[in-house]
């Protein structure tokens, strides 16, 4: 089981210092932490899971009509559409497609917001007429995740001795996004990944784990373990941006999904990302040996991550790690 931390005291209680220390230890040790006391209504989590199941129960015609496009990374991602765009092994020239289907959503940017004029990554989501409850449920859950994110960002700022207001200002028009995911059952004897091993490229990810299981994380010794946590907890993992901000104090941990349960698996990870104009670089002196210190422009990096998810697209800048494990 990953470390468990109760954040019910928020960021104003007398116990906040202890919460900060516990979170810092978890992020530095395994890069994953299960948080309880997060305040997200269990009924809302249940509603989100039902919406996700309804989304993927729609017909192929509806899915095709609402598919992502190179110019608009919002909507359905067909089963087996994306690959890691890297050979499966050093000795292979083949790349096996990931075995999931998805639906991509982004921060609902207000109409006329300056960010939408400055950066074409912003825009309206696709809301499915066939599921009228989709928009209100997703936006309610998004708002709940924003509250959790605010607490976590304040905790992070405290761990590094940063000015909290200045740090939070980098998230005033976030490129935060969410992927609804469906993993069909695979052969219980088949241990190949349904989602290839990778590291998240964002600041951090908020996930309500599917009780089916299947999420695995890589320990420092290279072995893989199940990412187990309490049933009522949210799972938080550090991404590459937070690792860079911390100068390597916190670690972006490789993880993958292998669904050998024989059951349908659903999830809806919420990826917290700063505004397009932010530049990510160490905010404190890097730890000895940490060499991933080149500044990362958030807008350009995010666009490259999404573009290189597309089949046959390769990174234009090899200095950007884009979540791959061979960089």
C-alpha cells in the first residue's frame, strides 16, 4: 500500500505542518500518496463512475462523430489508437498500441478569456447530448478536484519554502485536463500493459482508483507493485513538472496499467497543469545528481505531449522527455 495521509485539516489548521512533512516524505520516497479527508462527496465519485461507464457504452457511430482531432484534443480516443511511439524493447522495431479507449476533457475556459486568445490549446469541451448528466456531473467533480488541488499546491509550496500566492498564480488559467478511460478485460494470463509504462508530465495527478485494480507503480529497485490504497482515498502522484520544480527532491514515478482481472476497468484521472505561459524550472537548488534542469515552457510542452500521442508523430525536440522512460 502507498503512504496514506489525512488532509482533512486543510491548510489552516495547527496540524498543517505535520501534513506537509508527511506529504513531503511520500513524494520523495515513492512519488505516490493516498489522501483521506479530501472532502470529495462519495456520491459524486459514484456519479462520475456511472457517467464514465455510460460514455463508453455509446455506439461506435456516436464515438466516431465525437472523436479527437489533431487540431482539437477533446473527445473520444478509439481503442488501441495511441501508442508510446517508442519500440517495445531495445531490440524491437515494433510498438504495441495501448489497450484502452478514452474521452479527453480540458479546463472549461470561460468565453473571451485572454488565455484562449494567447494559446490555441484552450477551447470548449465536447459534451455529449446522449448523456445530459455528463456536463453537470463532470464539472461538479472538476470543481471538487480544484479544491483538492488548491490544498495540495499549498502543501507543495510549504515543503519548499515558496511564496504560496506567487506559486498559485501559475495556475490562474490552467491547462489542467482529464481523461475518462475504459480498459476492456484482457486475458488473465496476458501480463502486457493496457497502458504502457510512463511518467506523468504534469504537476500532479488526482485519481479515484477503480476497485478492479490494475494500476502498478515502479519501485526504486525497478520492481513493480500494485498501487493499493484505502477504498475512500484519492491517489495522488507527482509528475515531471513537480519533480523539476523541486529540483529532484520529489520523484515522478513510472506507472502502468495491466488489467488481468477479467473485468471492465474504468478511471478518470485529473491532470493538474499550470497556465500555458508558465515556465517550469527548479525553484530551489537541485539535489546532487539531478540533471533535468532545463526550463520547460508549459504551453509548448503540453502541445508536444498531445501531438506525439498521435500515431506516427515523433518529438520535434528530443530534450523534452514527454513522459517516456527512455529519455
